[in-house]
């Protein structure tokens, strides 16, 4: 099975035929600037019409992933009196998952408030509830560091209340770590040379995030797990079978990813990033079998993932030419692959929806 990638500069994927509704990503003006963020060595998406549309490899200079300028970020009014999540008398609280955030802090706060997980002051109010973020906190949106700060704070507040707030490693965490650690150091991309810095910029890297990135953010990201199983749900960021390359158990995968980051080898980290950018393994013919290969190996009865925006999984890519400003219609998670997979990336970067949902779904 061939897996596609909408993340640029990962050495896997073809030129994409342009259409009138697909806008090229514009490299920010600061791409040619130099600064401390480009040289640091800290140790510590338009989808293709089909996966076959990609050639063997491509370089970070080919731009097939648009970044939508959300200067008109929607401010969602949320009733501050929303009831908190219901709590059981004993034992663990309800389980919630959050799709890709990509720096959209206002939308995240509104979605968490709507579910009764935080109050009007942004404080944890869900008691023993359990909250999992599926990765991709930064890039493309305006305040990735603000998102990470919120998740880190909620982790402490939830733990103090008897619940928890945890997060998984997304490919954009790997990308930001690589850009900070390795900068313009050439890596073997499989399609010639590339750099983390160039790939980060091409995939929506925000200078304001890099300028505010601190050691504790880097350490937090580097320690994130890649896979987890909770209440029969196999949680992971990317809709790919590449996790199987890193271990035959959840513990082995997570240990291997952390060890790779600890070794701090640019080519090795790039290969990890490249594999975690793969997508669409569960979408087409054979997709259910791909999901089963993960479930049979790691456990669980359903995969819950982010990474690939639901509008692309459904083939509903909204207009970006200004004629239709309604954005893609995303009402909730997408259940597919014979009911074995749940997609949680609502496409917030393309004026879609940032999804926070309680599991199991009422479907």
C-alpha cells in the first residue's frame, strides 16, 4: 500500500497537479533571514487527489501544502455557565480526545469550554476526566507556543483534580524540534538534500513560535509518547502503519522514538519525521486491513487519529479563491475503514473545525 504525505520536505511524495481551488503555500518573508533560531543545536496540508499522484520523492522547494492565513480567526462565544463534564461517583472520569490544534489557541479554548473541560477563566473544571491531545500543537496558526503552555498547565491542574491531560507526538512536534536543533544542517531526504529549517518554514512554521520556544517546551515535546491505548481506543497522531517500523508493542514504539530523539542524529530524526508525515493508509481499498494490522499488534478495537484533515479524507476540499468563505463543512469526527478508524482533524487550518469529543462516540 502506498501512503501519501501532505507535509512538505519529507522526501516522499510527488508533484501535485494544481487546480483553481488549491492555493500554493507562500514562504514567509523571513525565510531568508538569519537568526539564533536557525542555527540552534539544543540537545534536550493540500492533499493530493490520490496517493498515486506522488512521485518517488520531492524536495522542500516544491510547495504542495497551502497554509491558510487565518487573520480573520473566528471568535467563538461560549456560555461561561456551561456544565462541567459529568463525573462518576468512583473511578476514572470520562475520556476525551482533541484533534490537531496547529496554533489556534482561541478555537481550542472555546472547544474545551464547550465540552465543560475548562471554565470561563481557562482553568480545568472537569475533575477526574481524562483528556488526550493527538498532536500537532504548532505551525500554521498564530499561537503554537500559547497552545503548548495551555496543555502543560492543564496537565498539572487535571492531575491535581484526580484526572489527567496528556498528549501524543505529532509530526509537527518532530519538525519543530528538528528546526530548533539542526537548523540548516543538510539531511538525506531520499530525494537529495534537505534541511529541517526549510521544511519547517514550508509547512507553516511561525517565527513568533520559534522566538518564544524555550527549553522546557523542547523537553516536554521530546518526551511525548507516540502511541497509547485507552479504553479500547488506539490513539496515535498519523493515519499510517509506519508505527510498526518502531516496535511490536506500544512501550517499544514509545521507547524507540524517545531514544531516536535522544541520540540527536539529524538524519535519524529526519527519517522519523518523514515516516510520521505519511497518511491515508486507512482511507482507500485495504484501509481496514491496515487498521487491523495496528490493532492486532498494539491492542484496542478502534484507531483514533489526527493528522489528515477530514475534508481531504472525504474529498470535500472547500474553495480557497474567495468565492466561498464558509469553509469545509465538518460537523464532527469521521468514522471510516469499516468503522475501525476515527479521524479527529477537523481542518481548523482551512477554516474547518477544531474537534474535542468524548469517547466512545455515540454512533
